[in-house]
C-alpha cells in the first residue's frame, strides 16, 4: 500500500473516532419525537442524525430518565482498593507514618503514586494530618494507678469534690503565649513595632509558681525562687495552704490534693496518681492564667510575678466550680482511654 493510501486510511479512522457530541436541545427533541410516536428511522431522517445515535439516546432516556451524562464527582482513584486497605492499615497501626513512607510502600507493591495522591486518599477515608498532642510520659505503673483511681472514684458524689483543695506547680514564661500570637498587617509592614513581639535569648526567663484552688475559687499563689525539695515544699504549704483554706471557707473535713511527686510525699499519703494533669482542674486554671497574663504583656520577671498574682485573684469562682463539677467526665475519659492521657 502506498504512503498516500495509508494517510487517507488514517484520516478516515480519525474522522470516525471524533463523533459529534449532540447538544441537549437535539437530545430532548429526539425524545419528544419518540414520545409523539415516531420510529428511530423517521427521527434520524428528520434531524439528520444516525439511527444508532437516536436509538442510544432513547435507550438512555428510558433507563435513566435523562438525556445527558451527569458530571463525574472527581478523578478516579489512582490507588486500587487493596492498596487503600494497605495504607489505612499502616497509618492505623503507626499514625506517625509519613506520606513519603506510604509512597515507598505502594511502590514496593507495584503502584506508583505521588505524596499528593496519598494525602487525597487518606482525606477521602476520613483522616487528616494533625499535630501530635504533647502529653505527660506515662509508664505502666502510672497507667495502672490512673485507671485504678478513676474506677474507684467514678461515682463519688459532687459534695466530696467540693471539699478538695487542689494544688500544683507550673512554669510561667515571660513571653509565653505572646511568642506565637498572630497579627493582622499589610504587606511590607512585618517589622512595624506594633506587629512584632519582643524576645530575648532563651525566652526571656520564667518563674515557677505554686497555687491552689477549690470549687469555691482560687487560693494563694506563691513564687518559688529556688530549687524545690521536701523541706521547701513543706515551707510553701505552711505559708500558703492553711491561709488559703481559711480564705475559701473550706470548713471541716476538707482534703488536700497533690500528686505523687517524690518531693510531695515525704510522710504524706500517696493516693493521688502522678503524671495526671487531666485529673486536676487546676491545670485548666493555669491555662486561663496564661491567657490573661499574655494580654497584659509583662516586661520583666518581677512584672510577670505581679501580674500573675493579680490575674489569679480575678479568676471567677464560677469557673472553678464548673471545672470541679466536670471531674466525673474526666474520670470517665481516663477509663475509656484505658488509663492513657486524655484531653483536659
């Protein structure tokens, strides 16, 4: 066969492949004429279309009650169901697995995809990439103690918790929450003083605080100026605990709570589980205090101490009461999570 004949043959095949897409009006007209009783051949002759085209449109209308194709919801998934099951099993067992790891796993199984495809697939399966929450390190003994405590006190009456005076220590950074605050600004105004947060090396320092609270409000807040040990801790309690109990009118039979940190337990009960901020409502108050202090923007450590004490005293008793009232929910969460850390 000559070159010219081959080209003519290819041209005919190309023309046959490029069939004309009928407009919606033409499709609807075909259906209307069919409803009027015309046969396929008559409709095709009247509209100048092929009989096979007319028949296909009418069959589609009879089956789907429409003459046009619906738009596809998206591109077809590039990963077969078996591959999806494999990567879902991997991230279920190892949530820290990266998209690159999953790309390599699929490549080893014979499927080549991009990290973007991996991300789209996981989102379609209901997962999203989130920052891992930081929680206290829990050993087996901690988990066992937490679970035992939550079960033993699950159904305690609210009156029992009203009698508890909670305590804890925390570190307050000079530029704590402010260090990550966002600002609204125009382009090229990043270094306008109003749009910046002053910092110094090593965070500008911090102070250690001891505080206590109950369902009736906040107690005293004490700054710890040296390394704390058992003797120092007892001195802090001697100067702050009883005055706080009297101020809060705890009455007789009140209970002092502190965790099982070794410096707390010299000749003291070891009932409360350590490494358990989610079981102590004062942790929520520390967060509230940080937010309040950040708004006042302390300039130095002495200023930070002064503002902390002022804002601590301003925390409303209603907030403290609500936090204590919700303790059962937290104990239930600890049980549901088998003793591991929970949200607080």
